[in-house]
C-alpha cells in the first residue's frame, strides 16, 4: 500500500558535522569512495535516488541525501564523527534556532544528542550548551556521540528539566532553548515492517498525559529571563502534541509569538498555526515531525531593559 512503499523508500539522510569537516570535504571524500554526486536537489522528487547517487538537500545545505537503505554504520566518515546519521526532519530544530557562535543555549531533553551536536555545530563549538536528560543511560550514549563528534562546548546534566531553576545565575545569559520532549513517536516510520506507529491505535489517556508534560516543559522553557527564541519539536503527527500544545502555550504566554518558518517548505502546521512546519513521508520524504519557533516580542524585551 501507499504507506508501505513510502516507508520503504525513505531516503538515507546524513548530516555533515561541520565541527569536524566541511560539506565540500565530505562530498569529495564520498566521491572518491565510489558515490556519484549530482549537486544540490531542486525539488522533493530529486531526493529519490538510485544506487550510489547522492545530492545535497534542497532545504538544509548541511544534509546529504542517499538512496534508501544506504548503510554508513561501518563507514570511515561516520566512525570519525564527520557525519551524523539523522533524519532530515530532525535536523530542522537546530537549523531553525540557529544559535550564533558564543551564545548560551539549553537543550532541555537532549539525549541521545543528535540535536545537541547540531546546535554545537551552529555555535561553531563556542559558547555554552547546557544539555539535560532524565535518563542516565541515554546520557552516557550521548557523551560518546559528542566525543566522537569533537564537541566540547556542552555541559551535560542528568536532571529533570522541569526542576532546572531559570533564575539561577548560570543560566542568566541563555537566549536560546531547544525543546524536543518525549512524545508518542507516532511519526516514526518503522523501517523493519514499514508501518508508522500512528497506525497502531492512539491511546487518548497517554496522549493527554504526554501533551500535559509537553506544555509544562514549554512553559518552563519560556521562563529563562534573557530568552529570545525557543524551538519546540516532536516526532508525533498528533495535533494534541503539536499545534494544541503550542496554542495553549501562546495563550498562557502573551509575550511570545510564532516565527514564520521556511516559506518554501511543503508542509505547514495545521490551521491556524501555519507558521509552524510539519513533515511526512508523503510530502517531505522524511519521518513524521512537527516544529514551532517561538520568539519573545521585541517590545517586551525593550520594556525589560
Ligand atoms: N533531542 C534528542 C535528540 O535529538 O537526540 C531526542 C530527545 S527524546 C525525543 C526525549 C528525551 O527527553 C528522552 O531522552 C527522555 O529521557 C528525556 N526526558 C523525558 N522527561 C524529561 C525531563 N523531565 N527532563 C529532562 N529530560 C527528559
């Protein structure tokens, strides 16, 4: 059926870790390794690739796209931390938050750290990246990943983000927050049997409890006194965890508004939150995903100064 073939043919996305190398050098290495480079994609259809062909992504220039099931786990570039195996949609949050070098940033629910390493790349490994996670085992996987990726600007803490004190002096310069909290995972296409978890029955009580946790995290993230921008993401396709959470948060925090994201992106948040992005196998050739970017009104910032 349609979903099966979509899942089956999800491209293999690779993010170039610009802390260790450049896109140009990674492309050259891959060409010498027997892959043929077709340049930058212009349309979503260009992401449908044969055998050893690859392209640069049309939306995210640090993402390279290969044919489905291309395996990089034993590849030199992966083992050396020059490339990160990460779905294109999950590269959106750090790309859109785009914290500048030297900035202070929080990754609220960080493990296993793919988005943390992407944030560090945006910061050119300069500044302070506070990363929290409740799960010690996932945090230890994360330290290995960050070590291999050459990242040194992070401070990891095995801590409940909801208990992090926004008024603590160590976070006084935090201007950027990435929040990718636990979610139902309903957007993940299972590559083993090519079914999306959404096809399994959505459990209303579980969704409600996840949504309430997500909203608490979001409200908490907005409390850091110098915050400029917060990016919120899930790998869920349920509006209860996405648009509904963001709408409720905006109602409770009138000092913040949504930033209109990538006009050229083919799938928007559900009405009226069309500033946000959605992703899916059908429209963006990725796992199902949602992303919203909140920013503090400048007039509110001025009042506080
Ligand atoms: N951002 C990660 C990445 O890109 O690799 C994936 C994060 S995953 C969707 C959500 C994470 O939130 C899990 O690792 C989970 O342990 C963590 N988590 C759940 N509740 C938390 C809390 N209250 N405080 C901090 N982390 C929490």
